[in-house]
C-alpha cells in the first residue's frame, strides 16, 4: 500500500484504482511561427498582378486567411505556409525570402 498527498488529498491504493495518472502530460512542441510583413506581401502580390483569390488558391490557403495576413490581423504564419507564399511569389533565395519577414522594432 502507498499513501501520497496530491493537491491536498491523501491518495492511497483504494481511492486511486480508477483514476488516471495525476501528473501533467508533456505536449509536443509546435513549430515556430514566422512573423511576416503583410503590407509587403500585399505589395508584392499586386506587383505580380495576381488577385487575392488566385494567390490564396496558389498558396493553398483561404482568401480570408490571406486577407488577414495582408491586413496585419495575423502577423505570424506557420513555416509551411510561409514556404508556399514564398514559392508562389517566386522568392527562391534566402535574401529574397527575407523581404517578407517583419523587421524587428
């Protein structure tokens, strides 16, 4: 038999048999988000002569999501979305890709 104090409650073999493990579980880390300059994205998209809908389709994201990014309502995107945006704008080199990154204030 064991006795353990957990959150003010004395636990023993009799009252823990149906309980799950009270210890917190670890959560897998999410990939870091990329902070993107929405105004620059809009400028590059318009210079390319592509509509919001066409560009969203090419990037495999919704028009609403792309619009939120361009307006600055969403400042961070996942690395895969960032890569698709860069590929759609034909930003291939590392220096070119950095043009979309938000400058640190």
